[in-house]
């Protein structure tokens, strides 16, 4: 079966002599584990499509009764060059990539999750300074699409704050600075609810602390 889909590379790993397996979150099919044969060879045309954070239009081939599609072509929609030149932004996206991969089975489709990931990339690529609220906003919206969110129950917080946190396009994230005194509580709440649904310890607070120190160097 041949099919096409837009997708975002969340992780990749080298296998065999020159192949690459990439975890790609696609618009229609959700998370896929995709084989790129000979992609590590110097003249490989598909190599750019395996790079982390690449947003591309992919062409796949899946054998009958096969489990892993083979990428046979495609084109880059965006390579997010500005983000690639910023270690802080790359680490922030790595955090949310780990969250997505940990809580999303293969072939579980979700257009909402796809759009959230894409909005995250667009935000990180375009902003000059990443808001400290970025991870909280991502987690809370991701949990909503995961089916374990709290959008309709603000659990005691102001309705305006709850509305700002649950805007998945990050367009109003700067306004959350007005609630600085609630940041630590909300970060603890978001990470604790995330860990309730995953057996993986993401060490988000430690990663954010390291990121803050690295950005000051």
C-alpha cells in the first residue's frame, strides 16, 4: 500500500549499516515508526527528511501485513532553521517530543495532537525568547487531547488564567507572566498529572533549570 501524509520527526535512531528509523507524528495516521533505507549514505536524497524537527510531506510504502512503513520519497515543508541554531529551543522541543512518544501508541491518530506539535514548532522557531510557561501550556493541552485534561474544571484557578493556559496556539502565552506567583504550583500540577499516565520520569523541572542556566552562558 502506498500513501502520503504530512509529518514531524520527533526522534531518530541509526540501525544496520546505513538505515535510519524515525518516529514521525503524522496528520492522518498519528505516530509512525518509519524505515529510511540507506539514509545515512552521503548521497542519500531522503536523509534531510530524517532530521529531528523536520516538517515534511512524506510518501510511504507498507507491505501487506507489514508493521513498519518504508519512506520512499517526500519533500521538506519546513526545516525550522532558526530553532536549530538555538540549544535552548532544541532542548525544549526534545522535552515535548519525549512526552508525545511516551503517551502515544503507534498508529493512534490525533489531528489535535499534530496541530499542537506543529504550533509548538512554529512558536519556538519564531519567538526571540522562550516563555517559561511553554512546557506548562503544552502539557495541559496535550493532556486534554490525551483524554485526561482539566480544561472544563479549573480546580480553583481564575477562569482567565485557565483559558490562557488552554490556548494551544501559544498566541497569548506572554500574558501568563501576570500570574508569576502561580508558576511553580502550576508546573508541579502539570508534571504530576503527566506522570500519573506514564511510568517514565521526565525530570522536567531539572531540564528547565539546566535550560535556564545554559541560556545565560
